[in-house]
């Protein structure tokens, strides 16, 4: 396993993924489980955030020193539209984070990624940017999105996804070796249409009911 790749290898994660893989899972349950898993991804991705000490008053009136997050140090950057599926759970976990958006779509024939839209908060270069997409298949969209985000000056990046293919992990790691990849599973590989096997199907379509 590559050094920059982290798999959340936990019984409950495997359990919840088994439901997501089931094509008969109702859309309401699919959305709920995606949200639950995105919280776990956020937990793992934010383990190294810097903290500052602050004096607070306890319920009994005494003073103690507590640790709190540095102000405005985190940005979630979903790759639209599917990446937005992970955003709600991430914000449940870190509601103070800022949010940017990027639209990168792979061409169905060439599989090459094309950028259509990019909007980021101010001082992006000073933040940890967590790029969100449920699936890491060929890696083309992730590579293009991260390249664009780096152009905005970001130095610290993490890519978070539910399921990845070995081909996508390899491609992203080679293109951006400084970016940590966090995923719930690395599956068997890609089929002839570059869909992940066993995968989740089209996670965006399943999440949005399209």
C-alpha cells in the first residue's frame, strides 16, 4: 500500500458499505449511510488540524485552558455534483469549515476531465483543503480538480472518497504524490466502462435519484 493512502478498515464501515452496494437500497437509506460514512471520513481527515489554547470558564466557575481549532483553517471542496453528497456529513462534523466548489466532469468517450466551474473562499492558500468525491475511478477528475486547486495556492490537500479503484489510486498518487488519499475501500478494479468493481454503481445518480 502506498504511504499516502489510508483505508478506514473498520467493521462498521464494511457493514455500511454492504448496504450501499445493494442496488435495492432505497434512496433515503442510501443518502443516510453516505452521510454517516462522510462523518467518519471527516474524522480521519482532520486528525492533524492545529489547535490553540484558550481559557474558558467551567460550569462551576473555575477557569481552565482548553484546546480549540485555529480559526478558518479548513475548507471542504466537493467535486460537483457527486462530491456534494459527502458535504453535509462533513459539515455536521466541522460546521465552521468554509466550502468551495469545483465542477470537473469526465468525457464519457475519452474519459478525460474537463473543468467547468471553480469558486473558492478567500485565503484558500492558508487552509487545509479536503477534496470530496464519492468515487475514485480512473482518477482523471480528481487529478484535474487538485491541479486547479493547487493553482489557487493551496499547499495542504487531502482527497476523501467512499470507494476507490487501484487504478485511480495509482494515477492520483503519481500525479500528486503530496496529496493524502482517505477512503473506506479500495475495490477490485475498473470494468470496460471504467466503473469501479464492485463499486457502488453511479453514486451521484443514486444519491440524487437521476
